C-alpha cells in the first residue's frame, strides 16, 4: 500500500494549518516479522493515534486504533514486537523562515494487541499498543557491572552502551551532586536509570528522566525545569473570537482551554504526613556507629513557580501555637549510610542525607494544585514545559467585564507533567496535566470588603 498521499485532518487546506487543531497524517508503516514483505502503510485503517508522555515515564507510549475489513491480523501474521513508523505533521498557516513544517517522526514496537472486537461480520477493530525501542530493549537485558562517575555520566553510559540511543536524541544534565561508585544490582537498564535518579539532586530538588516527541530523552532537575521561559499561555474565558480567518483569532484559538477540571490539593491534613512542610531524618553510619539527626523546615519563598507559599502561617492557622512548618515530627526518615565503603570516593547513598528532606518537600508541593486541561494540539508541547494559565473569577451577570479579572488562587505559572497527544479523525487535541507548587495569591494577606 502506498504512503504517497498523506491524509489531511481537521480543516487543513492542502496540508496547511487552517486551525490550531489541524494536522496531516503522513504515514503509519507497519513492518511484519515475516521476511516476505517490507512494510505496509496502514494510515487509512487507523482512526485514532494517541501518544502519551509523562515526566515520570521513561519512554513514550503510542496507541493506534485500527478498523480492519481486510483481515490485516492474519495476513500480516501479527504476533507482537513488530516495528511501526509513525509520522504526522503540521504546515504552519504562514510559510516563512520562522514557521517551518513541524513533524513527529518516531519508531515504535508493538507491545500488545488489545480490545479486539467484531462490531459486524465484515469488520474487526483492535488497538495496537506500542512502546519506544529503548523500552523494548530494556525488557531484554540486565546490568550487573560496576559504575563510577556522576549520576548523569552513568546514565549517559547506559543510554549509549546498553540501549544504543543516538547521542543527538538525548539531553542529559551531567552536573548532578558529586561522584558515585557502586555495582548495578541486576537491574534492567531503565530500572537502573530510575534507581540512579532516585538519589540525584540539584540544589536539593529531584531529577526527572523522560522521553517526549518534541524533545527526545531528557534528564534534568526540577530546579532547571522551573527556571525555563514560559512556553505557552492558556486562557479559560467564556467568550473567544470565532472568526478563524484572522491571525489574531488563530492565536486566540491556540490559547483556548476547551475543558478544565482541577484537583485542589489543599489538604494540609494529608500533606503533613508526607513531610511537605517539615520533617526529621535519622542517619545511622554503620561504619562509625554514629547517629545524626537532621531537621527540615519549609523556607518562605521556597516555591519555584509563583511568589507566595502554598500554606498559611497566620496565628489563626496555628496548632499548639505552632505553624505547620514547625512540626518536624510530621514525617520521620530513617537512613543507613556507610562513610567508609570507599576510601576516596562516595557511594550511591552519599547525597541522600543532606538533600532528601527538601527534595521530598519540593516534590510533594507540586500537588498543591493540579489542572487537567484539554487544548488544541501543539507540536512544541512536552512534559517539563512551563505554561501560564489564566482562569477568570466566576462571572456575575450584574458585573460587566468581570471575566477579565484573574482568579489568582487558580491561575499562575504551572509545570506540565503529563501530555497526551490525541490525533483523531477530524482534529488534534492535547490533554495536559499542569501543576504548581506555590500561589499567586498571598494566603496570609488581609481580606478586604464583604463577601456577598
């Protein structure tokens, strides 16, 4: 089957982007395991393409919804682990040097075939679940060798040596705390990377290892991710410009939040049990038989995304005459260390004692507020990106122009932790998970006026 004629979806005119949710399905090449056929293009039979990316997920997953009336499964001898090449693109509405054609071109391997059904005697439907090549290779081998270097260097070594990832496809922060030495305890490569990352810190913030369509493989700290420039702005307004023929209206559509639901993670009752605001750490050195106790308290202005803390410290918010960040017993960490495991180098656990408590606090505070957004598709979006979310105050019919007043409780700078790219029959949308660790609104500020 030829793949010379790409499919245009969602009001794309001649492949050119007429609306933000338009796209072009160039090809979906399926390579059977049989040596008798190179590949077939199945784009005409795939009704939906879904890519899932997650800041806590080491590889992209892809799901293809297939509607088959030509006995594709038995003809292609589908058995799993077949290669699938997918390419979708978007030609910008203006063709100039700054608006080049954007593409996702990726190779996946079938990990499962699910949800098979026969809606009628002549048709069968099923889903091909696919994973990246590095995820498949990682399932096949284990590491049992020694390692020595910074965590970033050790991680890069796994990518090149074991997973055979091209160096142009990854961006690794090698400036992790100190040098570590040890032996991989029979771990699969991606599991070994997660194991190394667990004790990696940058200014006591945690690291993330993940893959995305837009950025490839990335290993970086929460601190560096939050220091980036804001990638996009999104607005949840009751009224938008509907004339899509103007550039202004096109940009307005790019910003529009189609759907929003929020998890207001304001439960201090649950947060305190996780050491979000204070904690204690008891470290036992098995070499010297010494015990060290460390106390952690949330510092004012610790949040990385917005200006104000995510909890109140007024007198009215106190229990037993203390604020939440003074109860260090709310969570206790116990740590065994061995300062004499090596004479001249640090072991795998060396950085934990001085960084674990703040790192856990920073990670937990990302649950302060979470928004699930559905927006127009964007080939530039990726997990780890920063976005500015504008949510207006609830409108009152008697108050004109109230929709332009920002709700500072819900709005603000957020980090994207999950991206789901959904290429459907007629449009390209994204589901985004946006989180923030701090507030635009000063929760200790004086309440003025009367609430009506």
